[in-house]
C-alpha cells in the first residue's frame, strides 16, 4: 500500500517546484534567475539553463532482520541513482555523513544533516521473510526539520526489489517537485549485435535504468520501431520476417504475436497505438506512394487517413486522440504536419531550416519532440503543438528517434557518433541534463512505457 499526503513543508518543496517551473519556462523565454525565497533559505538560480541541484542524503536502508541486510544498501543505491540522474538533485556521499540512521523509528538529528548542507533526507528500512520483502521509507525537509508527507510501505516479492526502489524514487520525486515520477517504467528498444555490414537486430525490453534486459525476438529477422501500448502490456514493431516490412502486435508477458493487416505487394511500417489502445496508425506503401492508415484492432477495419503522392510516415497521436502529427515530403523535403482525424484538415508545423522527422507528441499534450537535420548535424528538439517556440536540445553526428518519459519531462533517443555504434541517451526538456543510458551492447530506436501498474 502507498499512502501519500498533500501536506508538504515549504523549504525543499518550494525550491524544487521553482526548479521544475524554471525548466519549463526555458521553453517559452530566455533563461532568467529563479529563486525560492518565501519558503526558506534555499536559493535556486537558473543561468543559461544551468540549475544548481538540490543536495540530499540517503543512508543505506536499515535492515530490520538479518535477511534484509542483502538489500539494505542496494535499495538506497537504486533510489539515489534515479534521483541524481534527473539532474535536479545531488547526493551527498556517505563518507561526508555525520549522522547515522540505525533505527527507522528513531528521531532524526537534523543538526547533523544541516552541518553537511543537506536540504532533504531519505531514510528507509527493509524486512525480508522468505520470498517476501517489505520496504519502508520517509522523506524529511532538513531545513525545516519536518517530515514530508506520511511514510510509505511497500510489500512484495524479493525478485521485485528493484521495482520497489523505483516506486520509492517516484514517490520522493513527486513529493519534492509536484510532478509525477517516471522511474517505475520500462523501455523497449532494438538491441544490435554482429558486424556493421550484417547487423542482428532484436526487440529487447529493460527497466528505464538499463537493468533487467530481456530479448523479445530471436534476431532471425530484421526488426525495428518497437512501440508500447498505452497500458504497457502490448507492443508494436516492424519486421522483415516475410521478406517485406510488416507490422506485428506482441503481448509482452506471453511473447505471443500476430501480423496486422497483411496485404500482398505492400510494405507496412512505423506503427503507433491510439491513446485508447484500440487502433493502430501506421504507414502503408502501395504502388509507389506511402500514406497513413488507421487500423481498428477489434474489427480489423482499415481507414486511409492521407492520400498524396508523397511519403507520409512516422505518425504519432495527440493524447486526446483527436490529431496525428507526422512527417511528409509533400512540399519537397521532410517536414512536420498535424492532421485533425475527424476532418482531415492538415497544417504544416515545422518552419525552420533543415529537415524534420520522427515527431512524437508529449504525454502531457504540450510539446512535440522531433529529429532535425541541418548543416550536417542532427538534433533532438521540441516545439509547441502549433509549431512555435522550437528549441534544439542536442546536437551530434546523428541523433534521432525521440521517445517521451511517462511524465513528459525527459526524452530518450538514439545517438551515433562517427565511427561508433548506436547508443541510447536521455536529455531533459531544458536540454541541460544529457546522459547515456546503459545497455548491454549497441542499441537504437527506444520507446518508453507508461508507469507500470
């Protein structure tokens, strides 16, 4: 059971809220100082997108029995890696700690944590009974000396201990920022192996931090563009198993799959689910033209959405399911367009120099992420849904294929440097926190799941 409360002391919460709002403001205006003064002494300044992370401490969780000792340090490390990886918080190393947490229920000596300039303190405990594990945590505002919300307790199986750490991370993140978390989620991607001239590409799935990698296809056929369903229990991908690209639907738990809308003499690719999970939008190449189609998974009915002599591809639904953003070369070069599904009315969004591709609507509905190539460089960028306020977040030899975290604050994508293998990277929407995502080998084409149930 997770018990949360809306009562938050001001100091740390105000600071983190100002920090998050400051990140969002970067999308609409030039960076400017942002301060959190009303809630206490913590002062956050944003200068050219650089935000000073809030310092926090997280000692190893307290093992409440001998069996819990195996997990006490590991739980704290997973939580710390998640939180520090956001760029919003900075962990104070254990070597600097003056205070010691020896009992989960003992009063906190806040003076020990203020002395090392910690603004937030996370304490936890773990109890293991056979294959069952109980994890508890508390979050404290060190400046005010108050607990942030009620304690949280999670009960589960020991083989799910990492998920429990991710859920603790989400709860901490939410309490400090007011935003939903994204740590208890997964990423499906293409795992690459073998020589460049004969690459083996398998659909794989992992936790968002790169752990628990599993392969969903055997690599016997080229696969690409895996995409999660809105509930995270199914996925779509494109495979050359029959010799031509076809779209497949897979149940993640059972690995059972089926081909969708097979039609001889055509090529089907670039699929995505509708927000309700009942339909799939994809590209279908027929007779030299590539248009967008909508397939109802229940009835099998197919509807043509676009009808041009161009290449219309990479569709992505708006969260309300009313519109689709896609790329098309109908005006000569690849650009971004948005179409109202009910009326067919289409509007060009991209107006800058260069080529635009792989648009993806944010789950918040406020932004569209995309790939842009211009002057020999590739970029991941974001724009408002009307095409305004374009911002480029990255730049390299090859950056492509953005996917949104469940909270719409972080983007994962593929990066390939000249002469190097493809790898997964993430960046926040301010463009300042660029990180490589660990994978067992070369990786590409990520798709982020929703939060797990």
